C-alpha cells in the first residue's frame, strides 16, 4: 500500500505538468484571424483557423494575423506640385491581408511597410500634377494612388482596397490668390451676361420699332397706353404726348 501511495505521489507532478502542457497547446482563433505556424523554424504550408487549433509547444510557434480591413492614417506630407506650389496633403489608406503567409514571411511589419510606401507614393504622385488637377481630379488621383500602392504591397500579401485624400492645406497666399481669381471670374461672367442682355434688348427694341412704324396708329395707341400707366399713380403731373410731326411743322414755319 505504501508503495502504491509513493508511486502515485511521483505521478501527480507529471500528470499536472501534462495537463498544463495540453492546455497551453490548445488555442482558439477567431473567425477574422488566421494562425501561421512555424514548426522548428519552418513555416507550415497552410495557416490554421478559425476555431480550435493545437500547437505543439515548444517546437511550434504561432503568429496570428487579422484579416479585417485596417485603416492607415497617412500623416500630412509636404508636396510641391508641378506648378511649384507647396502644400500639405494627408490621406487615408484602407488595406487588408489576403495571404497570411506572405504577410508574415515576406515583410517584417506589413502595416508599417504599407504606411511607409503610402507616404512615399503620395509625395511622388502628387508632385507630378498641378494644383488645379489636384483640386479638380481627386477621384482619379485616389484611384491612381490605390493602384500603385496595391502593386507595391502585393508581394507582402496585402491588398489595398481604397485610398482617399483627406485634406489639402493651402498656404494663405495661394488662398488669397484663388479668392481674387474666383472674384474676377464672377465679375467677368456678370459683365458678359449684362452685355448679352443689352444686345437682346436692342434686338427686341428694333423689332418693336419696325412693327410700330408699319402703322402710324400704333404709335398713337402706345401714347395712350403710356398715359394710362401714368394715370394709375397718384400724382399731380399730367404728361401729354406731342406728335413729332407737329414740332417739325413749327420748325419749318420758324425757318420761313
């Protein structure tokens, strides 16, 4: 009996150690995660997960990679456009891991590497366009940035889904110059519209004069209409139209 008790006392630490080892080998991987397994320093061909996985410690080492979309905030970059305008531009990059093995083996830190390539690409691409193109064609520039960054991160197993220019900070001198340009453009359009209105009015007046000159009675009707419009107002002034023919008759009489 004593021998059995002694044997069980020696087995207890071993059983406890085995239980702890088994529990440490069990790991739960979430639905949006994958575990890249290194066995004796060599990566296994297929990542494990999601769900319950077994890692044989200490010969196995697991690196868990998230497959969710990550938002990288690209800080403001000093950019000199093609027309020599200095400004600050910031952007947002949306990326996700599509190949966990390449994200672990192909690059040391895929998020930091994606952020750095995004900053350098932002400066190089925006330096090839003018200020007007930057302000007017932001969607085209965002698409071009996404294609270039995605092509650079493809060997790392990272896919760039979207790139958006967040803000463009212009110097005060450029803002004042753009304000003056916009004001001058509005004045130009106002003068053109006023001139077009005068031209159309002159055509209408000429057409009305031609129509009235066909029948002399039309002139008299226009006189009476003008008197009716004046009579509607409460005033003490009476305007009576004097035919120009009568004035010409007086002029001829005076010359004689």
